[in-house]
C-alpha cells in the first residue's frame, strides 16, 4: 500500500481566492475520492488536510 501524502505532495493557495491546489504523490486510485476540510485561519497560508476516504465501486 502506498503512503498517503508523501514527501512529493504539495498544497498551494491561489492568492486572493478561496481556492487551493493539492497534488498528491502518489496519486489516489481512480475509485477513491479524497474529501477534506480547510482548517486554516484567515491570513494563514497553511492548509491542513484531514482525509476522509470515500470508496466508489468501479463502473
């Protein structure tokens, strides 16, 4: 099993927007969705990921 959010993973906020880009390494398999909550405070650039796995059956 691959390690979740390894050293090559990145997260970055888009300046002036509520948007964030998250790149996981290794990538999640196609039948897994990562849901997260942004727990960062206003003015704080840190994005804290708290994963909750949602398994989708293959179609």
